[in-house]
C-alpha cells in the first residue's frame, strides 16, 4: 500500500486486528501497488488465485463492470508461481507500517 495519511485509520484498524501492513512511500517515483490478488495455499498443488480489478466495496461488487480470473495450480502453475513471486518481492520491498505516526 501507499503510505498516505488518509489511509492511516484503515491501517490502524488492520494492525489492531493483528494484520501486518506494509507500505511504500507516497512519492511519485515509488512503487504504486494496485493489485487485487487473493492467493491461497501458494506453492502447493492445491493453490488457487483470484486476480481481478474489483475493489472490496459495494459499488465495485454490485454496480461496476469488473473482471476477475480464478485459476488453480493445476490450470496455470507458472502464472501462480509468478504471481506469488511478485507479491513476495513487493512485500519484501515495502516498509512495515506502525501506528506511532
């Protein structure tokens, strides 16, 4: 995520719920992550992936025309492996957000 102060309340809520939040600087030359990815059981034969354009909002899920692709490791193992590697690299390059700001 981008470390934008307008999102700090949401980050604090996620942190309070025990989730880790990782951010990139809010700068023009910094990586902007705009993916919607659900990756389950990555690296196993049962891995599945949902990759799409929709946000988890009522408008996005009920009114907008959005597109998602659901793939399994059996159907597209190379795509799941690449998606997992990209996610890991993005997460590794980010800074863990803390609620002391």
